[in-house]
């Protein structure tokens, strides 16, 4: 067993806790029993004394004295200033002093003093036992003396010692057994969870965190680790897919650039037209690489929370028109149809222009990749409580089980794209980060065979937006 292991710690805690409890028992039942017994006796006679002081003028004072004496096991005597005994309790305990005692000196001393109360510890010569006497001035004419004997309790202490020795042995044995099994019960599932967690940390995802514990906190830990395992396993799969996609997207343009550069150098030195074609292809491939690298850098910057939102007033309709004009080449060469549906010619909003432009561009680019055979992409702007922006394709839609993952930075739909555009799986993740930085609500609506609509909502221009730094 490791010195500082959970099992050893629990075992030691129970064992030392038992020693502590037994130590208190020995201290109070043996070492301090005599002192405690004396303390209780003193408190009893003080209680009687102050009760007498409170009820000294009661008509039935004799009954009160007798009842108190019997209840507390004390002897009570009330004397006047002339040393004459006025009342004596009928209860007589062994060792009590009364008015007939030959030892009266303590009474004379108290009556002649200016004290209001005093405690005496005397030896009764009649029985040779220790007696506590509490003297109290009731008024200027009457004095109460309450006394009780302190019986020797050495025999009682001896019996308690013998009893505690047996109790100590039994408690030590029980503590050892209970501590052993309880420490095993607590530590065994945690040891197993730790062992499986180490496997998970090394990249092994076939871990079993179900250790069968009935302890609620351990069950919650099981659930948390199982959830972590599933998420890490999924992220690892996405990472592998992402690396495969990025590697492919990097390899293809680099291969093309090298091939066309070599052709330009070796085969087309004297053919001006072919050289221009080669250079155009090289430029296109470089653009593809630039787009890919920019997407990766953009997402890394956002996730590191180094981005800053610069709100400004801008015309949403004009912004979307500008973006759609970039796709003119697709209209002419591949017969794409871009429909922009809006009711107002101008619509002013507050947003970060560059970042919102990136959102719209990525969503349109995504719609181009997945739209149907009609090559149609629809952009719709509606002004309601908020300004709703929708980008719709006419493709096959997204499977319901894939919807929660489409915003993930590693996710990439495995179906074939309509066009050979760059697809790193980063576009929608960038969209998500930018919209969340703006605190814009967003989502997706899809229907199998009917296409997909991505949307986001912009608060109206009347709302104020501060400069926010993340």
C-alpha cells in the first residue's frame, strides 16, 4: 500500500479517529471523573442555595427545603444571626453537618464575615468522609448552609478502567476491520478509474469507466470520464479526417504548381499563350492555398480569443450585393443562379463589416458546394423583430444525426461536393465563432431532398453595440 494512497489515508483516518474517541473516553471516565463528580456536587448545592434565596419568604418554606434536599441528595440548615437553627431538612445523608454538630467553627466564621457566599470542603469527624458545604447569606438575619458528602469513587474508577480496557480492545479490532473494508470500498473504484484514465491519456479510447460503485460522486465521475472518452474519441477522428483533408488540399495545388511551373520552364519557353495559361493555373492554385491558410489562421486567432470586434454602421443589402458579384464567373461559366430576395433597397445595421462579410461569403460558398442540379442559391433578408438572413441551397439536405457536428472545426461532410472548391471543414466553424463574437443567434434548417438553409439574426440598428475585445 502506497504511503499517501487514498486507501491508506482512509484507513489511517478511521484508525486515528478511533484512538481519539477512546482517548476522550479514558480522559473523562477515568482521569477527570473525580473532578467532574466534585463539580456536579458543587453545582447541585449552588442550585439549591439560590432556589432557597429566591423562595425564602414562601409560607411553605419547610416543604420546599425538604423537597430540595430529597431531590438533590443534600442536607439543608437555615440559621439566624444568633446561631440558632431555624430549619433543618428531614432528609439526612451520610456525612451531613447539622445544628447539633460539635464542629460549628465554619458557621461562626461565615456569620462573622462579610461574605455573601462561600464554599467549604471539610472532613466529617463522625464518618471520616469529605463533605462540601456551601454557605449563603439569605438576608441580614438568616443564613443557609447546604452540604453533601463526596463519596469515595476509587472503586468506581477501577471498574471503569477494567471496562475501558475491554472496550478499547474491541474498538481497535472493529476499527481495523471497518477501516480496511471501507477504505477498499472507497478506493477500489477510484483506483480503477485512475487506471482507465491513464490509458485514455495515452490515446487509448477503448476504456471502461464503469466500476459499479454506488457512491453518487463516483458515479458522476464515471459519467464525466465516459463522456470525455467519447468526445476525445470523436475529436481524434475529426482530427484525422481534418489532417487528411488538409493534406490532400495542400498536396493537390502544390503538385499542380510544380507541374505547371516545370512545363512553363521546359516546354513552353517559346509559346507565349501557353505560358500565360500555365501562369493562370499557378495563380489559381496559389489562391486556393492562400484561402486554406487564411481559414486556418482565422480560426486559430478566434479560438485564442485574440480577435477584436469593431462595430460600425453598414448597409447589409449593399454588402450582400457586393459579395454576390464575386460569383459572376460562376454564372457565366457554370450557369449558377443566385437569387437575392429582399424588400428594402437599404438596411442599416451595426456589425464588424469584414467579419460579417466573411460569414456571408462562407455560407454562400457552402451553398454552392452542396446545391442541387438546378445550380440555385437563394439569399433572403427579412426584417421582423430582428433582421433575418438566410442562405439556402437545393441539395440533398443534412442527415439529422450530423446536424450537431456541422459547426465543428474538424467536421467535413463525406458526400461528394458539387464543385471542386476548397473544403477544409473550417468554413462553418469560422461562421460560428464570428456570430458568437457578435452575440447573433444562428442555426440551420434542413429537409432530406429539399435542401438546407443556414440563418442568423441581427438585432436592429436601434440597439447599441459597444466595442468588445475577446
